[in-house]
C-alpha cells in the first residue's frame, strides 16, 4: 500500500497492549447457486451452478491499537491529510513571502549597526515565519481504534480449505449445418493442503474496535478438479493445472463485503444477474450468493 511509509506519523502503540488479543481466526463459508440461459440463431443452452467453499486461517496482531486501518487506503489518505492540511494551509504564497522578506530587509537596513535593533527585527521575522513552516508538526497521539492482523506466521496459520463445484452447460450451439450438441461439466471435491498455504496464510485482517467493522485481504484458491466438454462428437476431459475458478461475479461480491461492510460475524445474501455469452449466443445467468463468516479473537 503506497501510504505505508507514512505510518510512523499516524500509528501510536496503545499502553494497554497486554490486554489486546494475541490472535484472531477468520472462518468463511460461501454458497453459490445459479441458473441461466443463452440463445443464438437456432441453438440455446442452459446453465447450472452449484459451488461451496469453506476457508479458515489464524492471524496475529502486528502492533497494538493503531490510529490507521492498514487495509483502508482511502481512510489512510484521509488521516494523512488531516495531519498535513493545517501545515499546508499556513504556507504563504510566493508573493507574500517576497513581500515579507523585503520588509524585513528594509527594517534591518534601517537599524544600521545597532545590534539591539537588528536582534528585534530578527525576532520579528522568526515569529512571522514560524507560522509558515511547510513541515507538519508532530501530530498529537490519535486514539487507537484499529487492530491490524497479519498471517505471516505460517506455522501457526492452521489453514482450512475445502471447495465443491458442480457446474454444467447443456444445450446446442450454432453451426453452418445447424445446431450442434454442446455440454460442459465442471466438477471438484477438493480439500486444500500445502498448495493453499501461500494463498491463505499470507492474509491480513483489520478490526475496527469502535464499530466492530471487519476488513479482510485474502485470496480464494481455485480448487483442483475436472472439466469435460462435448461438442458434437468431440469429447474432451481435462484437469486444469491451475484449478477451476470459482464463479467470479459472486466472489467479487464476497470480496467487496469484506472491505469494511460487515461486522466481525454474521451472514449476508444477494442475487446477482450477469449477462452471459456462449459462442455467439447471448443470455443471462442469475446467482444466489450466501456468505457466512466470523472473526474470533483470543
């Protein structure tokens, strides 16, 4: 995050850090059910989506209560502006600075060799420029409210990850000779292991202790599975080396909820309607997305 070099100006350790949590554990479950239809000149296809994913991992505080939320870049920028804006407001225009300098030079010249007079002019100039410094004064300690957690301690991550996928497309596609049968089946029943450690055990979580709001920065690994496609008489089965991606629109909604829009535990549902294409056909899919989560500290 580009504002992290300025954290030293904004973050203050809390004197009662000994009473703060020593760890936090996030558990998240997502269920996606969908149906859809596309149509072409003659062909059409129906879509069905059934996906579930469960993940959990442990994170640890990176400091005590802090004045900034490390996962909220907009909020960090606002905090920085609150510190720097007063100093910026005190900066004179170039014309004002030139006028002040000319006035001080005139008064100093009038003093001649009178040391006491020159000293008084110098003190006057010092008082005037003191309010014009461009460097912000050290901010007064702000009240810490954010607990920032990191999953960098891989040996204590205690990761869990399981995913099931049962997605299908069934119908026909347009061909010069007429509709051609087309089916596609994506399936996975996957339990994660060492492959998922870099995805989940490097996660970050921020808890706003005033509002109980939660921010999460993590990834959903693509589960390993199998894809079977039948187009006409051509049938092919593959096992993608990078896994089978979870439904991207549903997962984008889940990620968005975890950006300060939820409390530390709860559930949320939504319905998404997504335009869909299939080899020239146009249509729409509807997804019912259900997410449940909890962030427990101890």
